[in-house]
């Protein structure tokens, strides 16, 4: 039964993360950019490379190149096709770095409220500690004055 509860919790966590990611405009922009670049480069590969036989093959080649899967079933053979694929590889590196950053921000952002709450609680505790310290220092100062008064009385009684 324990594993079932844990699986349920994991599914809830994944579902809420998915919701956070889909609310992110940056992720939407990245996906649209990836789709646009895949379509444009795929069509360009179809137009300039003799080994790419259809627009679909060009789009497929662009997608597997950009995602670094590289099945090798459809590859450019011309100089300009390979040059375009090289640029697509570099674009894919940047794209997936940005994707990782967006996911990281979503994960960190989920805990930022808890962190703010923890900081607020720490500040309240710090205020209580400072108040307690002030009370202790006041009491020590009062005791110090009382001891001085007692010492004066003892000295004055001893002088008599």
C-alpha cells in the first residue's frame, strides 16, 4: 500500500509540474521556435540536398539532427546541406540548454514561496531573539546597578 501512495504522490507532483511548465510563456516560445526552425530547415534541406527526397524527409532529418538523435536514415550529403545541418546541431544545443533552464526555473519557482515563508519565520524568530537579548541585557544592567548600590552600602557600613 505504501508504494501506491508514493506513486499517487509522484503523479500529482508530475501533473502540477506539467501545469507550471505549460503556464510558462518561455516554454511555449521555445517549442514554437523549435517547430518553426524544424519546418524551415527541413524544407530548405529538401530544396538544396539531393539525398532528401521529400519535404517530410527534410523535416524528419532536421528534427533528428536538432535533437541530437541522429538516426542516420535520412542525412544531407551536399556541402550546403551539411552546413545547414551543422548550424542546426548548434541551434539544438542552445535550444536544449534553454529548455533545461526553463524547467529549472519552474522547479525552483515552485519552492520560492516556501523559501519566502521560511525567511519570514526566520526573521520573526530573529526578532524574538533580539527582544529576548534586550530583556536579558536590561536585566543584567539592573542587576549591575543593584550590586553597585549594595557594594556602596557595604563600604559605607564598613567605614562606620
